């Protein structure tokens, strides 16, 4: 099994090419029209051991919403394709990551059910023009298109950049564990026989 997914999505609002390799093997290569998202996606990919390629543009002169949401959609679709029939994966992953004063936990279940429990409170609404509310929109696009469950909990943190960065690093580590080959089930990791 190749464990790779590629997506090309073009709408009137965005144009995205995205490739995901669950085996990693290459440094993240991410270029979008939103530098803050580039930084977060590189961190997530690197800390999860996931190969990620992204080229994305959009109507950021309006705002960053469409691009952030569509990036989540494309990442979710690519992840779903890379997972194939879901056989042999661990399914669950979690990580608690500190970033100076910030401490964030991410827990993932590749369950076939879309749910996001989003608990980041960065304490400000923007970082250098980027609307931090769009982090949740990105994650909603992701969970709905795998589908999967993500819980993200902030235990501490005052610096908005540290909080969000810890969240993306934790998500990367949790995803890396969840998609890794598992030992408990030979087939799909569920007593139901399917996800």
C-alpha cells in the first residue's frame, strides 16, 4: 500500500494542490498565500513525520477564510485517500506538547465520525493579520473530510503564537501515531469490522 494521497481542488475562490505521504521521507514543502498557515502546516507535518506538499492561492484580498477552510478540506481528503481501507493503522493518537508557557494536548481518533472539540484560547484574535478563528475552520474542514475526531485542549498559555504552535505540533504527533501501523488488529482497528 502506498499510503499517499493527492488532491487538486480549484474553485472560484481557491486553487490548491496538496500531496500527503504517511511514510514521510521528505521535508515539508508548503507555500500558500497565508504565511502563518504555512508555518503551522510545516510544524504539523514535521512533528508528525508526514510528508506534505502544498501549493495554494486564493482570494486573500477578501480575507483568509476560504483558503484556510479549503486547505483543511484538501488535507482531510488527501489523508482519507492515503489511509485507503484503514486496515492496519493504530487509529488513535494523542500528544501533549509544551511551547514555553503554553501546554496543549491533541487527541485523534480516525473513527469514520466527524467531530471537533476545539479548546484553544490564544487570548487575542489575530497574529500579524491572520484571524486565529480560522484555525478552528481549518480543523473542521479536516475532520469532516477524513472523517475523524480531534480533541484539542489548552492547559496553559498566554502567548497566542505559542498556544497555536503547540496545538499544531501536538496534532502532528497525534496524527503520526494514529496513522502508524498497528499491532492489535490485523484488519480495520474496530471490533465492528469497519470504521
